[in-house]
C-alpha cells in the first residue's frame, strides 16, 4: 500500500485529462436555446438587430467601394457572412461583415489578380480558418503581441484615409496609384481640380456625423448623414458623383451561389493574400469577441469562432462577396442595443437583406463624398491614437516593433508588415525570457523559498549541504533562448562534486533545446561519476523529460539521474548516496 505520494526517484503523476473536445466547437446559439429563449428575448434581439443593420447599411457599401469593389458586394457580404457568423460562432454577441481591416488587402488583390482572384483567396482563407479552428489555434492567435496588432491597424487606418481623399475633395484623376507615397504625390498634383460642391457635401456629412455622435448618440449618425447628403444632392441638383453615376444600379437580389473559378497557378499566386485574409479575420474576430466578453462578462469559444469565420468566408466567396470578420464597433452597438443572443446578429443580416431587396434602387442617389466621410470616421476609429501613444511610452523594444509594423503597413505591404512584426516581437520576447533565466549556486538563499513551503522554518543546519554535494537552482523557462545559461554554469564548475542537486521548482517550462542542455549536463556528470537529483520538477518539464527518454532505471539513457519531490527529500537522498559511496 502507498499513501499516493510519488516514490523517491520517480516522476510525479500527471494531472487529470480535460473535458470532451467537441464542446470547444458547439455554437453559442445552441447554448442559448438550451438555457431557454422566450418572446422577451426575441423582442430584444430584434430591436438590437435592426439597430445594427441601420449602422451596417452605409458601412457595408462604403467599405466595398474603398476596397475597389461595387457597393452591392459589401451588402452581400454583410448578409451572407453576417448570418453564418452569428449562427455558427462561439460568441453570443458577435456581428460579422466587411471591415476596414480588409480594405487594403482586398484592394491590392483585385488590382493584381482581378475579382476572381479575390474570390479564390477568400475561399482559401475560409478553409484555412476552419483548419485553424479544428487544430485549436484559437488559443494561440490571441497571443499576437499588441504592438503588432496596433501597428498594422493604425497603418490600415492611414491607408483608408488616404484612399478617400479623392472622393472627399472631388479631385479629378485618371488613375490613383496604389502605393502610399506615389498616391499622395498624385493627389497633391491634382489639388487644383478640387470640386467645391463635392467638398461641401463631404464636410457637411462629416460634421453631421460628429455632431450627432456628440449630442444625440442614440441616433444612427452614419445613416442620417448619408440619407441627408443624398436628399441634398438630389433636391439641389448638385453636380456630385454618386453610386449610380460610377457603378450603375445596385442589384436588389442575392446572386446564386457558385464556387469560384479554380486553377493551381492562381491558387499559388493568391496564397500569401489568402493567408493575410485568414490572419486578419482570425485576429479581428477574436479581438471583437474578447471586447464583447469584457462588456458583458460572457466567455466566447475561440476555436468555434474560427470555424464559423472560415465557413462564413467560404460562403461569402461562393456568393461573390468580400472577406468578412467580427466587427468590433457593430458588436459593441449590438450589446448596447440590448442584444440577448446570436439571434440578434442573424436578424441584423435578415434586415439588411430586406433593405437590399426593397431599397436597393435608391442607393444609386447616394453621393460618394458622403461615403468618403463615413470612411474617414472609420479610419479615425481604427487608428486608436490613444493606444498608439500609450505603446510609444512602453519599453524601447515594443515601441520599435510598433513603429516598424506601422511603417511597413503604410509604405510596403500588409503581409510583410505582419510577418516582420511577429518575428521581431518573437525575437524580443525570447531575448527578454532568456534574461529572466537564472542559474544560482548554493543554498544560502533558500530561507522561505516556495520549494520548501511545507517546511515551517529552515535553520542553518538544514541549509548546509553534506560534504561532496553541490546544488544549482534554475529559475525561469528553460528554452532554446536560455539554454546557454545552464551550459555556462556547467563550464564554470571547478571541481566536480559527488552528487548534484538540480532544483527545478521555479522552471515553468522546458523545450527541446533546454532538454538538450540538461542532457549535456547529465552526460558531463556521468563522465565524471557525478549523480544528479532533480528536485521539485513541475508538470510541463516533467512531461517533456518523460517523453524524451529521461529514464531513471539502471542502464537507461541517464542512469545517474533521480527525482525528488522537494529539496528536503533531495538532500536526504544525496546524504544516503554519499554514505553509500563511502561504504564501498
């Protein structure tokens, strides 16, 4: 019989397994319906869905136009993807649709590969998101460093703003360059073509949005500004470019679904863009879900949300729509409007479909200058000036990552910005973690240490190790960036002792390079006839060492290795080993 405690020289038992994996992918809609859903809930969801639909109507068209697509593509995306994100998603309150984060990517893909290339990239991105969700990457993607997210979001905001200057001022340009600096140069060269009527419409719409948000926050400012500008242009007969004059009449029905044209060559060409779309969709959707959780106290299912985003983007591509993700501002509006469940998001898509079927011909009268004003507001909200300024006061490494990501987003390419930003942040993190790792020699610092929390007090006699016994205490994660610290400590060892106690209570994790450094330590000790006792190992390092063959049996890979539950036990084992060797 045993008392359940691990025997000396053996690894502690593993913790119990977690619950069923399928729960990670159960849509929140099912959870809500099981909890009970009545007419009061439906009434609240209907009001919230209608409110969000009113906000989303001008945004969907404006974002589509900014992306280089017809305005009806934005409406189709909001209807199809918005419905599926709420139906299948892992958040109670998520509102999906086209967002400003995709404007730059979509514009570049259409410019390089045409609209068919965009549909294929969106379909591929949808498949990537489904796979990412099934592989449970949802818990990983949330760890993208904030300087990277803020840097490329602020960069996108600058690009969106610069892309609206032509329609904001009514400038006459045959073609606007896609690159940022050439675009500004071309716009400046065309400054003499400024149209006073267009600028007046844009300025009035922008002022109306700001004033309504300030003094009448419950009024749908974006829709009121767009409708008011449309009535003014029509009633006064102003010579201002409208949706109808540029794009013609908007379709008042959903297209029939069909798979995008596929070729292996084009799939390879759009693969980087598909990855960027998937990355942005995953990041923004989970950020939006986290914001919703913070506002309501709910908890979303990140992997379920990724799967829903993937299905929604694939479906949007089949309906000739745009990429979609969770929209933070619309999700917040949904919550503030009293939403109770994902049904509000589904109803928001239904209301948009009704608007599209009934009022699509009226959209032809909407002046592009008013939509440019809407996108200026979108760009300002995306820029997050306060957060950007706050991160600039962070440690220098974080500020550099922020500025590099921002600059590359604006000047080079969004994909390059994400890749470089993530790599820089990862290297910075590894450098910081490597500096945290400490290898300390001796036991003078043991007084009150958590390794010996079960011992009320430590006296001097206990702190004194037996003759022939030495101790190293490792502190911090032992990974490839920090493995050198252990090797350096070993090389500085003067005369080898008979027994080494290696305290690992304060090592939360270890990777393969840390295992290699530890294995090298064991080899050196074995060659010199030194026994090693690992004290207080934690679950993750214990599991990694077990799987990588750190056995304790005689003749094993490391037959000079033993394990102890705590330092007191390790000291007793070391004393016994010294006595045993002395008796030989």
